[in-house]
């Protein structure tokens, strides 16, 4: 079998972490809950603003002058 690519190794590590989190939830040592409105308001101001539109992260090339 050929060696795994970096992406495959990362995906495997991520899945292992998710499995571990699910085990902790199942045995009760980890509780996942919704944020309260107060928490959301407190942490929202620290997040950078998101770019507007679906292509906000994409940057196009500047057109060349002919």
C-alpha cells in the first residue's frame, strides 16, 4: 500500500479527534451546549468582519493595460 498523503494523514487525525470528542460526550465528561445570547454578544465583537458575498476570499488578477 502506498504511503498516505499529507491530506489523508490530516483527515485521519481530524477523524480521531472527532471520535475522541464523541466518546467524551457519550461518557458524560464533555458537554456541548449552545452559546447564550450574552456569550454571543461578548465574543462577536472580537471576531474580524467577514467579507461580503460568496467570493469575498477570492482575489482576482488586475487587468493588464494593452
